[in-house]
């Protein structure tokens, strides 16, 4: 269970701060909810049940885990699946587990494929570009916060690692 003031990774909203933990009643059912806001949009309030098994909420990663994940970008990434539909299904399924190492491998692969497509004057499929944009933003922000450096610095470091290994 998280506490008020904790920073968590929540769904597509990324880094959120828990503002309150309170009981709320919807449709004659009372449950305990986390009340939080994304750090990027403090005006947005998110309520999610504490006991929800459909939502992945994670503690902020520790510095050691962030350093380990950063080093994964020295490796090739996850296997590329040629069929776009199967690739989307598999990658989204892995992202939904919340496993940061798997997510970083997907980001790694999609960034490399994006670079490759750009060099060949092509573009990734829309679903690949959308997935990359969403998970890259969340992962890089969390890495930056965990390592106490800027988003731009993380982005530059990872791009250098990927280009070095391309």
C-alpha cells in the first residue's frame, strides 16, 4: 500500500503524487481510493481503487535500478516481430505488466527501428510510434528523477548508447 506523498508511476499518466487515501462511494459501493495528480498536470485529479487489480501502480525506481536499466540500452533490445498486429499485441502486453526492464527493451528496440526507418526515409507504423512516444516519455522521466538529472540528459545518454550500438 502506498502513502500520502508517495511518488508512483501510474498508467499512461506517468509520475503521480498521492494526495489522499479516502473512502468513496460510487453506485452504492464504498471502496478506498488513492487520490493523486500527475506531476505534469497538478490540476488533474485521478481516483483509483486501492484494491484494483486492473491498474498497475509502481513505486518510483531506486537509483540502482535506474542505473541498471540505463545500461540495458547497450544491448539490442527485445526481438522485433515482423507482423505489426502481433508486435503491437505482444509489446502492449509486456508494457501492461509494468516490468521496467521489459519496457526499456521495447523502448530500445522501437528507438533503433525508428532510427533505421529515418535513415531509410521511412516511418514506423503509427501504433509503434504512439507506443514509443508514450512509454519513452514515462520511462525517461522516471529515470531522470531517479538519477537526479534532467529528462534531456537521459534522452541524450540513451540516444548516444543506441547510436553507438546501432
